[in-house]
């Protein structure tokens, strides 16, 4: 079973913060595309990472061939068809940009969506753009749906101001599109909010996965727990769920410990590809300069 996300990249500001440089990535067998990426850099507002840096919110790009995407020829050769850029921000300061590059096939079902609200104009969140694979009816419904704060997967993340993971959409009454989603096999979701300070504008990025064609094998949300002075697993789903001794919940993660603790201590995304746990990326979520959560995609 191949995940829809085929490549994960981390782009970091240069020392003088004039451009973004290649930091690390997960490429699986796509070594030639990695070699192209390692030789590439992006100025402010240049290419997909640079555009996300300038916008300070996520961007979905469904055309890698005739758009501003600079590695279109290499992406086509690698079978990559669309991309998502997620900025990691500490207030107004960019810490990194994570780029997911995705592959398509005739059987893919799933949803990657960007939602937006401008509080000065209305009290609802509407769809900016989305990719739905063969789930055309679900895509049509999404384009014609609005969410208020606290309603639906985008509204939950909007209200919480934190990432949200719904491991079973069929049992999540808060997932308002569950009936249409269940018809095409959508079964789990993650949402990440991005609030622009002082403007009243909020974006929410959602990833909605199907069992047969998952966006990632597992989503996890780790949040701060003052009682343990660490990060605890608040929500997780999918295959090979990590567990402690005797199948109990995993122990709290301390700063600097493992993939998740390194993302916490560095305030930057971290990737790993270990024989024991497989490929994964951990992305810190910050409130100002403080890490409040770490979200994990396992591939």
C-alpha cells in the first residue's frame, strides 16, 4: 500500500534569511528528484516554498508543470502531480517550510484542502482549494460547504487554535461530511490552523485519508502536558500504533528525545527513516515562540 504523499521536504532560511535552502527530506526511491532538490534554493516569494514564506499560510499547488513550480520537469519524471507547502511560524518569523509532494493514480481517493476565514467579512470558513482524487462528489460538496467556528473538521481546528486529529470519521459526529465521505471510503482526518496575527484571518489545512489509498499511514498529535513536563499522545490513528510496555499508551516524550522531542527542542520539522519505525516527519506547532504541539505523519 503506497501513501499518496510520496516526498517530504524541509526548507530552512539561510543564515542571512535571504532565501530558503534545502534542509532534509524523505524521497523513498526518488533519488534523482532528491538530487535536483538538494541543488535548489528559493528566494522570498519564489517557487512553492518561497510563495508559502511570503503568504505565511499553506498553499496547495495542483499544477506542477505550467505554474511557478520550478522543478516541474523533474517532478513529472518522478510521477509527482501536486504539492502542498506548510510554513512553520513563530509569530511573524518563518522557521521552516515543509513541502509534501504527492503522486496520483486512477484509484486514489482522499482530500487535501485549504480553508479560509476573514473575520472582518463573515463568520464562516470557506474552501480556497482542494484535491480530491476520484472523490468528485465529495469535492463538489466541500466547495459548496461553509463551516462556523467549532463545526466540522476545519471549524474544530479553527476554534481550538491547535491541530486536530479525528481517527475515525464514521464515529466523529463533528465531521459534518461523514455520510458523503463514507461512501468513498474516507475514514480519518487531520486539520492544522494558521492564524494571521492582528488581521482576523485564519487558514486551516485539512488532510482526509481513505483506508485503501491513505495520505499517510498514521497521523499523530502530541501536546504539552505540564504534569509530566513533556509531550503526550493526545490522538493517533492507523497502522502500527506506538505503544508502551504491555500495550499501554506511550510514555511522555521529553525535550530532545527521539523524532518528536527533537522537533520540540529545535522548533523545526524533523524527518527520520528508521528500520524499526519507518519514515516519518514531525512538525512543531507554535503559539508565538512556544511549542504547544507536535504533529506527526508516518509513511
